[in-house]
């Protein structure tokens, strides 16, 4: 059932994913939120593709943090002038999931699942503040974001 939900999620986004461009600059808390959303999306795709329940458990344990990060990204889209920031966010999530699926789908399933084991193991260990610290650490080492000066 989760696989079909992911497939529907991916197909829906193929039509609207292009509308979800990232704003020109990000505030530091937005970089952290971006990393959280990327981690969540990658985990969803890997967990579903490999038949693991890791994503479901992770999402339950970290629901509060994930909702907060999602709100930050939605606010980022709103700040960038998106008329329908929530829809833009949904399209952005779909775009990220499509990108992850295409990248991960380039490998044979068994190889991809084996190579993704560290992601699944990491996700199983992250909860609450541990997840927030992990995402903050990931955000600190990312240099491909242009930070806003204000």
C-alpha cells in the first residue's frame, strides 16, 4: 500500500514539479528545514522501494519536528512570493521525491537497498532532538545554498 501511495505521490508531482523553484536566498533556519525535508523525502523513497518500515517509524517519532520544518519551508515559499505556498510546497516535495527515485532507480534494486542501509540505520536512531541536531549538522556543512544577508 505504501508503494502505491509513493507512486501516486510521484506521478502527481510530475505535472506540477516544475512550478516549485527555490527562492534566491535562504535564511539559516531555512537551510536546516531544507535539509530535514530532503532527508525525509530520501528516506521515504528508499524505505518504500526497499520494503522497509523505517520511514513510517521515523515519521511517527519525529512528527512534531517534521511539521515544524514543513511550516518553515512553506513560509519560505510565501516569503518568495508564492500565492499558494502550501501547493508550492506539495509540488516541491513531489519534485524531490521524483529526483530521488530517478537517481536511486539507476542502480539495481538489491544494490541500491544495500547501499542505502546506512540511511535506514541512521533514520532508525534519530528521534526528537537527535534528529534536529543531525539536520543542523547537515545544514552546517552544505555550501550549495546562498544565505540571505538579513
